[in-house]
């Protein structure tokens, strides 16, 4: 039988890890040499049609920072589609960052690439560790019809077609191709008979069997940090001269996808997240590796999307400059952190210290900008009160009553918060300290003299505030007696939703529905025989469970009660975990904060929540939730089926994970903790892993070679996470699970609120408080309260910011439910900010970007 000739698209490319076991400085030195040489090759050899430089613009900016004189030639190659760049700014891990960070990464990358001449129209995912379910929709919103990826698929799903329709939860489809042999099968392309018969032909014959509906085959020809193969045009000619089964062409990903999908329409539809570990490693447990950077990144993302950007929109309304350039700097610092190896934590200690430094820089800038904007707004209001105005900012476009924590400074001890009319608001003092005023230097005719400054009180108040949508309001400080949290003898706290108590050394939780969990929270400590990429159980190890709780302290007040308990784990040097539970009046979440000092190496600690007879769980991802079974049917025979790693049912979450138990829906709402497992008996949230190696051969759940750099063990003692650790999140129990209910809870626990006390007693509470600050010309005589924007309560908030061109306000909202939601105002735009329709409906499991000319 005569074989149909297949066209083999050989795509020369480089996957450029900006940092890894090497630093970004190492990478950039090599980048200059490699990219300069690549440009020379493309300019002198017209037969070398094109080269894909990993679809990320950060490396192009790094190159031009050293060789700006190369910009014109670089632009020419990009315009001619000889060199493909974009659409990413960096190759982000799409399961460890905020959904807005994915969008912004593409926004910055595609805009920068277009400014250079062309942004590659492919959602290119060569090496990230699993694919976010919503990526097809996000790609399409940026005008990208196609996606090419390496990881996350079961072979059975693509056995006859490596091209498929990848459907997002909102129904939007990207035309996708799966790189079955990864991104490097053509890296060593050659014409010698041994290579052709022993390596190339078997690969192509396999691809032929798995591409039965098309004559087009993809052969990515590159690898990590590879130098351009100058011989490829000659090699292609040689291969075509020696056989007729395959016609080789030098190509690019755009050309390949257009030819493939023009050649045939593929019926295979694959939905949602792609986390299969059959052919390529997914590193499911990397989401708890170097947890300190995950926690810091999540904290900073929340400050940007929930506080800084909306506060800047509000302040800009009243005349303050919008800090666009500062936000650009923050985002680029974060995007460097979001590259898959970086945020994953599979890096050297030297590299990780640079990641931590970037996060610290980003957070300092955020905090400084927030302080400046709060202070300018407070001075603009200018309310005259004896002890200064207290501004409460509510930066969510929905009305909400919530306890807001604020810090005030007063000369008197007995003080409380009241509205502008003098009516006190419900409040509790959480802490109060007397602070010495210190001394100041006064210049006199007799010389410098030190003068004693009177002391004052620093008081932390939790006040229940009724807040209008996207608003601010002024409170004043008046003399008065306020209920304060105080110790009590009983080992129990309660509110309208929960009672938690220590009974015979166990934590008992009783819900408002009457359900009782007798040992609702325990800790699990197991040995970790893995590396920076993967947790690995140690043969013969037995998990240690710390179920006995000792009550340390209970404090109660009218609005807030808390209880601190201690658990002890004996493994290694031993670990004492102090947990503070906090209940607030009228709120259906239980605040949890763990504090511990880790002295033990090579182990993993998880917190377990009792969830009896559970068979499935839900976790949020981008603009929807993912339903997952507690067991993976592929786990039983994964070794026999030669999986790259064990398909363990340990999963990522963005904000919450919920186990559906026989008692009810039991879940956690986290910030930075990104890994959970739901079993038949409990919901386990990983607090941290402690390992000290980057790469290790033949671990229990990952046979074969070490991941990452081969043949070399890189020791990473900092990754042992020794020292003090702190974790905060919320627990929640509901009788049933609905998407809207849990997304609403997420909005409530997130800090969409800020406060600021305009005072002169303390100039060190916030980052730049001591500096003199100019006041925007127009920001004077503002009202004592204002509500500037309202969104439909049925929709959920993603972002509020100034449009990239400065012309209008962008509000992005989403609908995680099964019913459509109407939006009453705004101009509907896509992610690229181009009007597409004058409609105002958010379809189920979808998002909508609205653009307002002004507030």
C-alpha cells in the first residue's frame, strides 16, 4: 500500500528559561550572544525562513536593554515574520497565579510584540506544568484562534488526532495541537542514516498514526537555551532528497496551524483543565514547594487587583495622577516571578533569593503607592475633627456590611469610632498599646536641645461598617468606652454560624445546621523523599497525626472572639503548631491562622479537615469552578501504562477548595496556599514541603531521570523552609455547594477595604508616612462620602483599572453560574479593549469586560 506523503513542519525555536538552576544574569549574558547570532544567521541566509523565540517578550526587552542599537533590525525581522515573538511577556505558570495576572501577562506581551511588528497568534504553552481550564477563552479574547501545548493530555484522548478542539468552561474553543514528543524531537535533526532510521523515522511514523485526519505533521526543533542550528536549510534539502514518505519544510507555528486546520476539521473535543501526567510530567505537588514565594505573590496580587488599582481609579476621579508607570514596573517584576520555574520554586537558592527580592520590591512599591493615594484622598476630604478623620475605602462595586480593621492614634485611651454625625458604629478593640512620643531636636539660640514629646495610644479597632458600592466614607474619633477582647476561662467560642470548642483534647465544631464534627481539624506530618519538583513518599514511613489539641487562650468580645490552641508533632526536631481561630459576628467563615517554627528537614505538613464519606470536590479556577473526583482511575495501573509520573489526585486551587461530604460542603478559602487533596475522610490542605534538592532520580511517584537539569544534584538548603512560618486562611461549612455562594464568600474574605487615619501623632505606621507629600491641585473639598460605581450583585469582580490607553475605566466581571446575568451599563469590549458589541449579558461560566468613559 502506498503511503500518503506527510508534510513535516520543522519549527526551529528556543525555549528560553530566564532563570532556573542559573540566575537571570547568567541567562541574559547568554541571551545576548545567542540572539545576536540568531539575527546574523537570519539576515545572511534567506533560506532560513524563521525562528520562534519562545513567545515571550521579556527576553526581547532584556536584549534591547544591552543592545538598543539592534532594535531596528530586530523589528524588521519581526515584521517579516522571520523572528516570532509574543504573545506572552513571560511563560507564566497558569495554575499558580491570579487569573488577572494571566490576562495582564498576555496584555503586556502582545502589546509589546505588536509594537515591534507582530505578536505570534498562538497560545503557545511549551513547558508549563499543566493548563488552566480557561486558557482557550482567554486566548480567543486576545484574537488568538490557536493553541499549542506539551503537557496535560492522556494519550487515549489524542490517539488518532493530535489536533483537537480545546473547550473552556464558557464554551469558547481554541484549535489546539498537542506536542506529543515535547518541544524538542527535531532538536538534533540530521541526515545521517543512523539518525534517520533509528530516531527520526520512528518519531515521524508515530506522529503519522496519531495524525490520521491531516497531512500536516509538527516537528518542533529546539530546546532549552539552544543556539540556532545553522545547518537546518541544508539538512531539510538532504532529508527531502533521500525519501518520499515525508516532505520536510522549514516552518513556524502560525503556518503549521493554518495549514493543518485548513486541511481538515477535527472533531475531538477536550474540555477544561489539562493535568494528565501520562506522557509529560505535571509536577502536581510543586504547588507547595517554596511556599514562601507563593504566599508573597498571592498577597501582592490581591493588593494590586483588590486595592491599588481600584483605589487609583477612585483617586484619579478626584484629580490624582494614575500611577501607570509604577504599575508597569510592578507587573514586570511579578511577571518575572510568574515564569513556571520561578513561581514553581524549582530553582537554585541563588535564583530564589532574587525572586524573593523582586517580590519585596513589588510589595514595597504597592504599599507606598497605596499610602500616598490614601493620604491624598484623606487630605482632600479635609473633614475637621479634633482627632483627625478616619477614611474607610470600600473598593468593591457592591454594597457590603463587614467588619473592617483600622488603626487609630489618639492622646486619650477611651476612644471609639463614630460617623460624621457622631453616631458610634458597632466596634471592638482588638489591641491597644501606649507608645512613647520619644524626643525631638529643637534648634535654639543656645544650641540644639532635646525636647520630650508626649506619648499616645495606638488602637486597633474592628468596626462593622455598612459600605456603599465602590465608595469611601469618613468616620471620626470620639471619647467613649468600647468593648475590648478579653481573656475568658472556657475553651469555647461561638457565633451565629459555628461553635468551636476543645473537648477531651479534640477540636469539636458544631454548625448552625446542627452538624457536629468531633475532630474537625488535625495535622499530618510525613517524610518527603522528593525534590523541588515533586513530593515523594518515603518507603516504610508512617504518617504522624497530631489530633490532640491543647487550649492556650480564649478571648471574647461583642463582635469578635478567638481561641488559640496548640498541636505537637514529634517528627525530627519536633514541631509545635499554634492555631488561632477567629469568629466574627454575622460572618459565616472561621478565620484560621497557624504559626510554627520548622526545625525538621525533608517532610511535608498538611492540615486535615474532617469530611466524611466524600467522593468529589470543587475548586475555583479563573472564572469558574472545576469538579474533581477524589480518586483518579488511572492511578491503579500508572506504572504498567508507563506514566511519566503518578496521577495522584492532588490538585491546585486559586481561591477555594470544597469537599462534598455526607455532612455538607466543607471547604477552605485561601490566599497563597495552592494545593489540596480530598479523600473519602478528609480535606487536606498542604501548608508546606521541606526538601533540599533540585532534581533527584527515581523517586516513588516519578520514575526515571531527575526533572530539570540531568546528571547533577543541585543542593538547595533554603528550600527546607527552616524557621518561622505563618499561614492564614478561612474555613467554611455549607449544607450544599453552589458556585455563586462560594465566590461570594471569597469576595467577603478578601481585603477590598482600606482605612486611613489622618493624624500627626505617628509617622511610621505606613511606609512613606514620614515624607512630605504634595496635594493634587484638584483634590480639595471632597465630600465626606461618595459611591462611584455599582455592578450587578449577581456578577463577580475581577478587576477595575484605568484603560491601557488612559481613555476610560475597565471593569471586568464574571459569572460562574449556570444562568446568564444581565449588566445594565458600560460598553462591552474584549481583552484587547476593542468594542465588539453593545450588549450587556454575561453568559454562564463566562467573563465580560466593560469600558466606561468616566465614573
